[in-house]
C-alpha cells in the first residue's frame, strides 16, 4: 500500500496540481500499472476538464493541467493511505475524519463536507466513500457557488429586477435583448446563472448553463 503525503493546495503524493496531462498520464501508468491489467478509462470532457478513471482514483484536468484528485475507498483493494502532519487522514470513518480537523471547519453540501482552507472534500453518502483533494480555491469556489445557488433558488416569479440585483449583490452582464441578467461564475468550473425578466422587469425565469451545453432550469 502506498503512503501519500498531503501538502494543502500543492500536492498529494505524486499528484502535483498544475502537472501537465501527458506527464500525469505517465505517473498514472507508473502508479497503477502493477495493480491493474486495464489501466484507466477516459470519460467525456466536462466543465472544460477531462477525467481519467480507475476503480481507485479519478483525476480532473482543466486546460490540460491537474486540478483535483478523487480517492475512492475501495475496501477490497485499497491503493493508498494519505497522511497530513504525520497523521493518517484517509481512509477514516466519518466521525474520526471530521474530529481530526474540527467539524466546524467544514461546510456541508448535500451530504459532502468541504474544507475551503485545505481544499478538500469528503463524503460517506456515496458508496464507497471518497476523498477529493483539489488545487487552491477549488473547494472555496464550490462552497461559494453553492451559497449563490441557494440565493437564486429562493427567488420567486414576479420579483422586481432591482430587488433581484440587490439580493444577489454581484456583477452581472445584460443580454443583447436587455431581458436577461447573466452572472458568470467560476474559474475552475465556468457556470453561468441567468435571470430573465418580462417587459415590466419582473422575474419570469432563472437557469444555469454549463460549457458543455447542459442547462438546469431553476425557475420556469
């Protein structure tokens, strides 16, 4: 079993954030070649990133550079243990993991826990549990976007445009027809939240759009 050292916002073992995709591929072959006959499978790019899959580790790229590593706790064949400040942090039970860092240091989002300072996220609701470690700002962006989404989610049809802008309190871009306020957000995952208003400047629709063309309607 491999012992990987976690350096926050920099690396975890041989996975150094910012490493070029081809170089990371060579590292993957070195790390996994002795464990699997079939190394990894490539998934369709999403959020301008690419994922490489193995039953144990998922790597995420943006612009051809590594931005996160997701360790899956495969109890039958564990690949590694992760250490931080000379203490094993993974694999761990939920109670032990949160107690090591302090539960108040995490933001819970849909059953997963995000530590913005260390840029890591962990969840036990998935089967099996997983630990995601990202580059600087990765988890902070995820938490901030979640909070922003919660604000938009509470908006009701008919809200005045000025009131919506005041509540959101962020820079926006007005569409060419003047009916929609676009709120681009995200350096890592570039999402756009849009609010459309009628001729009386009353809210009639809100949605999120993603670089791959996927759209989620929040309010119709």
